[in-house]
C-alpha cells in the first residue's frame, strides 16, 4: 500500500502515451507506437493489453482496500487525495476506451478482411500483432466492465459490444490461418481473462438466480457464442494449470487460490452439464462446433486430471466441495471418505453414458460418449481396488461391454481400455482375452474360407466394425502386458527351482508351487486366446504384423520357461511337473500348426495386396513399384522372427526331453518346409485331374484313324505317389 501512489502514477503516465484524449476520436488507442520496425523485422515494443490488464487489477485492488485507506492517519491525507486523483483519471480513461472501442469498426484499425495477415511479409506480421493487441484490449475491458458494472444492463451490453469486436478479429485470424494451412488456425488465442474472473463469470451465467441480476445476465445468456467463449477460456486456463502448475493473471501462482477457483469452476460446470442435456441445446449448431454442454464435460475431464496431477493432497477437500449435501461443511481431510465421494461422482457420469448409449444412431454423439468414458477412467483411479464401489464399477463396465453393440471404434477402444484397467487391479485379464479373441474370430471369419465359425457372443461391443483393428490391437496389447508379467514371474521362479530349493522350508516350497502353477495357468489360457487369433482372417496391415510379433513373444516366453526347467534338471534329479507337460501338449496341438497356417495366409494376403497396388500404379514410375515391394518386405519381416522363435522353442524342448527322460516332442508335429512348401490336398487334386485328362487322351487316340509312323508316341502317365 505504500507504493500504491507511485504505481498508479507510473501506470497513468505510461497509458497516456498511447491514449487518444479526444473523446470522439476513433480508435481510442495509438497502436503504431506499440510496434517497432527494424529493417525487415517487426517487434512488439509495448504490450498494450498487459498494460491495461495491470491498470485494471491495480484499480480493483485500490477499490477493495479503500475501507482500510479511510482509516489512515491524517498526515497521509494529501497522499490519499493524490492516489484518488490517479484512480479517477484511470477509471475515466478505461470508460472512454470502452465506449470508443465498441463504436470502432475494424476499418478504423485498418484490420478488415482485405488486410494482409500473412506471416511472410512485414505488413502481414504487423497486422497480426495489431489484431492480437486489439483482441487483448477487448478481453481486459470485458473483465473490467463486468467486474465494475454491478450487474447493470448497460455493463452487460458493453461486454457484448466488446466481445463483438473480439470475435470479428478472431474470425478473421482463423480464416486467414486456414488459408495458410496453419496448424493453430482453430486454436483460441491466449486469453487475458484471469482464472478468478472466469470462475465468477461462469457461476453468474449458469447459476445466478438473483432477481436483481436477471435483466443484466439475460443479455449475456442470450448470446450462445459468448457462453461458448467463456467456457472455452475456462478450458484454456485449466489446461495451462495442468501443463505448468500456474495461470496468467493475479494469483496465478497462488496454489490455494487456484485450488479454490478450480473447485468453484467444477461445481458450475458439473451443474451445467447434468442439468441441461446436450441433445436439447442448439440443434442447428452442433454440426459446426461443440455444444456448451460438451465443452463443460471436456472442462470437467481436464479439471479431474489436473486435480490428480497438481493437487493430490487436496483431493478429499475437492470431492467434499462437489457434494451438494456437504458443500458448506468444513470437514477434516482425514475424515473424508474419498472412495465414497468419488463413487457419488462416478454414478452421475454412468447415468449420462447409459443415456448416450441408448440413443438412436442419428442422435448418438461419439465425442460425448468418449469424453464420458475418459471421465470414468480418470475418476476410477480415486477408488480403492478392494472397495465395494470399485467392484460395482467393474461389474457395470463388463455389463456395458457385453450388452452394448457399438459400431463406433473410438468408443469401443475407450470402453475396452477402461475394462482392462479396472480388471488388471483385481486379477489377470487372460480369461477376458480368451472371450474377446473368440468374438474377434467369429466376427472376422476363419482363414479357411470353407470353415464356418460357431459363435456365442461374449461381448457385443466387438462386431464387424470394431473387431479389427480396434479390438484386436487392444487384446494383443493387453496380451503383451501379461507376457511381461509372466516373464517377471519366471525370473522369480528360477530362485525357487535351483539347487537351494531343497534347503527351503515347506512354506517356501508351497509358495514356489503356487508361483509355478500361476505361470503355467497364465500361459495356458493365453495360448488359447492366441489359438483363436491365429485362425482369424485378419485384414492386411497392423493387425497381422502385431499378431505375428505377439505370438513370437509368446514363444520366447515359453522358451524361457523351458530353460528354467532345463536348469532344474541339470542341477537336481527332479522331474518336470505334469502341468508343464500339458502346456507343451497344448502348444503342439493348438498353436504351432495354426501358426504355420497363419503364415501361409499372411503371405497370400500380402502378395494379393501387392498385386492390387501394382495394378493401380502400373502407369507410374518403376520406382514407385519398388517402394511398394519394399513395404511388403518390411511387413513380412516378423515371419522369419516367428519361425526362429518356434524352432528355438522346439530345440530346447528336445534338450529338456533328454534331461527329464520325458518325450515332450511327441506332442509337436513336424513343421512344413518354408523353402519348398507343398500343400498336400492341392497337389493330390491336381494329380487326379491330370490323370483324368491323360485317360481321356488315351481313349481318343485308341479310336482315331490308322496309326502312322510319324505319329508322336503316347504321353507317359505320371506315376501316382
């Protein structure tokens, strides 16, 4: 407060350099002095919007501390009068600037649509800087007039007038940006509104029911564009807080103030989203831009992420503040049940998602459903895995996936990801992977086109539209995680199965057996899932490549397990468990033969795709054809890796058979030669067809004319093998 007089004087003298004192002169600010041009480079010399923002917040502080100032001693009266004079002068300037900015046209700033806004010319750069300056000035004046207007109708009209100027320039910059193919064309410019003001503004717009404010707020509520803009700025501020831990403006680095603003913002966004369904608003504009409810939902998702990232210790107070029943209670953080509070929130979003999924196809909003799934995924992290609420959410998610036939790939991915993340904290998801693999196999068909797959649907969310690549890649990704966990368990097994295992206590031996049983059970169930997938007629592309790599990893893990028991047989006289023998038998009957059949299918499909690409590009240069072939070779690279992994597995099985005196290779069928592959059934039918033709030729030659010496000898029949 001792520096207030000096600060106000400095601000007054600085703004006077760019302020047009004539009350009717448009525009009210001298923008030319804000820019410095040196040769071909343009620099911003005076950030005018920042200057006005500083003036606004200093005036707000002065007004809020005026009561304390009146109690000052008499000898400070002269300084107080001088401060009051500066304050009044600055207030008059802001009022004059507001009035004239509303009257100004874009032509007054020489920033109309005909102006050059390219980033490659000096004039274009200068106009871009001018436009950003004017937009910033408009935002600062919007906050100033709403904050000081005391909910008067004239203040609201001034806010909309300033917003019109802001929107006109914003639209021009977006249009010019799209013309120049700028990646940031549709992004909102960095807003000058403060976080505290945004939360206050949205609370007034959406939740203020005061009769004294009704006329003023009705003016602002009548503009959907302004409402959408206000929520958009809130999203920008929350994103900034999540990325950097602070926001622009006063109190932007004050963690406690930011937490209070986030809690206030969450309450109003949650109320707005749950009170006004998306389907009931703006039916004509939903195609062009996001609805207000959808923006509110996106804001809630960002806030929940920010709270878990930046304010983890304050989560109990945050959830307490969102409960309408306890909104005003100041309960100790230790007494707040986070799981119960989070479950209350989750139930609200569950209802919204069920309503969205029950809509007809024309009314279904993929964006909203995906945001709701993301919100549920984020909030599920607040639940205790051992709690009843967690199990209820898991059961509900399984039910949704089993009963909802959803053809939207992103939503399917979101639901299955949520299902896997919830299931992984309770138990291994291998049983889910088996059921999903069967569904994928049934939806896409078998690699043998003559074979019809019998199917009893487990998860309705898997259908012809979502089976590949969405569900397939998710299942394979989850299978990779299971294999990583099994690898870790196998390494842990080695310490229990070595020479020191005989010295272990009975309790340690029992733990080793449980570990062994878990590993083999996991691999056996996962092998069944792979058995389904390698028989599936997957489309050429990422699914084929990922499956080949994943099966290769499966064989590598099986080899690690065999090596582990080989080490046991070398160091002790013990044998191998019966469950391992069953696993080997399962791999020999349900995986290896199918893998070789799948390799043949992949090569056939890949060559077909290559031929189609060649036909489509036969008029182009030969270099492009070679590029296609290079891509084909790259896509088939996992095949030799898989074959090598299978052969390594069989090689160590031979070694283990010798050491354990158990013939494990009896379960493995000899693989087809890769260099000279013969399809027995195709060869047999071809030979029979050729024999039939030869017999027909012999009959015709026997009934022909008298034999002549020049006649060719009879063709020899191929010997049947």
